[in-house]
C-alpha cells in the first residue's frame, strides 16, 4: 500500500480526534473516537499489506461517508 494512503488514514484519524475534542456530547465524542480508531485500523492493515494489494475498505466507515475506497 502506498505510504501516502497510510499517512492519509492517520491524518483522518487525527481529524476525528480533533472533532472528538470539540464534541459537546458524550455520544458525539464517542462516535468521533470510534471513527478515529477505525482509521487507525485501516492504517495498520495498510502497513501490513504488500505493495499493489487491493485497498482496504471498511464497511463501518461507509455509513459515515469516511470510507476511503
């Protein structure tokens, strides 16, 4: 997986963490933190995939509009 994809996943996780810090409700904060964790999982999975492997798709992120595929 190209390193720019991995970096993009990490950046998205950081953005979600920033949003969690600004959240005004516990449920919103938890949702943002969960999204951040999903982006970190994508980054870890991408690091483990050999170059040229199919992109990782995360169904949990599709409903949030944050799915990178």
